[in-house]
C-alpha cells in the first residue's frame, strides 16, 4: 500500500524537509513520524512521486547564517 499522504515522516514531508535543509534528493520515508522507526528507501512509484512533489514544492530554504 502506498503512503502518499502528507503525514509527518511520510514521503511528501521528507521531500519537503530535504529541500528546505538543502539536502540532495534521497527518496525515503519513516515508518513512524520523522526519526521514529526505520528510515525506509522508497521503491513505490507513487511514493517517489509524492517525495518529488514535496521536494519541488518547497520554496523556502534554511538560512544557515
């Protein structure tokens, strides 16, 4: 079953967070909320799409200064 919701730790949330913090694309999700449960690489095409959409939609970036 695909996890394409915007839940905390889900693919869309992780894509958005990776973009915000200036990280390379690395499609993944967490079983639970972020940092809760194992970090799971994405293989499902719908989940990868949700991750990419979260990554591309994030227009803010962390100011590290």
